[in-house]
C-alpha cells in the first residue's frame, strides 16, 4: 500500500516537472520568435561611384525614408565606389544575390535598353528634374525586357550633357576633330557633329585635360565643381546633348521575401525618389555654374539660331534611326518616341 502511494507521488512529481519544463521550452521558443520579429530586415545596396555623387545622395535619401516609413523595420547597408559591385557587373551581381539592390547607368550596357537609348538622346530636356520624371514614367509604362527578372526600385536621370572645353566651340567648324571625352551613349552624337569622341571614366578626366590628352569633356555640369574641371576648361557650349539614365533594381527573390507593408513603402518611394534626384542635381548644377563663372571665370558660349538648327537637324536623324531600329526589333519604338515628347511637355509645364 505504502509503495503504491510512493509511486503515485513520484509519478505526480514527474508529470508536474515535465509540464513545467515544457512550458519553459515554449516560452523560450516564443521569446526567440519575438526577438527575431523585432530584428530589422537588412538589405545591401551597391553603387559603382563615390558617396559624394548625386546618385549616391539619392540612395541615402531613399534609405532614410524607407527606414523612417517602416519604423525601423528595414536597415540598408550601403556599398559605394564599387566596393561590392562595379558598373559592368551590377545587374549580374544583383541577380545572383551578391547585393540585394544595385544602382547603375543604363548607358553602360549598350544595346541592352533599346527604348531607353531613344529617350537618352538629345530631346530638349530643360533640366534633370524633368528628365528624371520622364525616364521614371517611361520605365513604368514600357518596362524594359532586360529588367523583367528584377524589381525596379526607382529611376532618374542627369540633366542634359554640355560641351566643357579649353577653347570656345560655337559652330561645327570649331567642333571638327576635337578630342572630347564622352560616355558611351554620346559616341554617335559627337561623331555626327564631327568631333573625335574619347571614351573614359569621369575620374580620369581632370588629368586627361591637364595633360592635353583631351580638349574637353561632355557631361552634365555639376562636374565642373565636383571634379574642379573649371580650373582647366573655361568654356561651356550652351547646347544640351544626351542625358544619362540611372536605374535601381532589387533581386526578385529578395523583393518577394519582404513583408507587404515594406513593399508598399518601396513602391510609394519610386517616383518620389526619381523627382528628388532630379531636383537635387539641378540645384547642384546651379551652384556649380555659379562657382565656375565667379571663381574660375568660365564663360558660356551661345549658338546662333542658324547654327543651333543645323545641330538639331543632324541629331534628329540619330534619334529617328534609333526609333526605326527599335521598331524593326518588334519593339514599340514609334509609340515610345511619341510618348517621350508628350511627357517632356507635361512635366515642363
């Protein structure tokens, strides 16, 4: 009888201890789950240029807004200056997960974005804000085939590029044979006008100008101050050329793994950040030109109406060929071209 009672007590104690320990285990699991839920989502963001450049300023603003609007649920780790991915492997690096997000210029991928090549060409953009809003809208309305396996985060553009030269250039005769540094998309443009385009990175330009390897640079005008080019080049030809489009893309699997509320904030920021980048650059260009003219005696060289019309006619042919080329590939080149000018008018007014 006593043995039976003792066994009952032991059984009771064992059962009680089991449930206590089980309860502790459950609480531990729940506690770990709660901590995991509280842990921010970390995303890596890669860019090929230094953090002082205007696309990088846009990255910082985007990250700040995303972190704020998600109440700290998302944190962005920035990798500038090609420390994680370079321009020539940005898309591949994001696709394979080396970075969750990457920012690059579409002109660095010739032939990959045939429709954007149309809108990058000289089109009468008045500034970066208008160009950025146009490019962002066009990418949303006509999603590039090359980006179908990515989530587009935002898109924006530089202001039109301008000739920045050591000697004044005001007509086609003065342009003939001039060694001018250009980005890839400007090659046919400058060749058509009779110049001798030289491809090199913006970082190489200051030394190339000082040593006489090139006679000028063709790009947006913030570089006059950012790279101190106005200490060497003393003239800017007042004729707008091509823009450079930038696109920020996210790895598709990363995108699909994000909570719906985070996705909604990212979508909300898309057009906002494109417009922010354009406004920022326009103000930066204004400051750059003021410094260059007041501190470095830079002069702006106008074209006569007759000369400007000549340049317009020559460059219109290049854009028309790009449109025809897109149409021949089965792409909506003509429709895109028409929409391009509708958007420029809409956002310029």
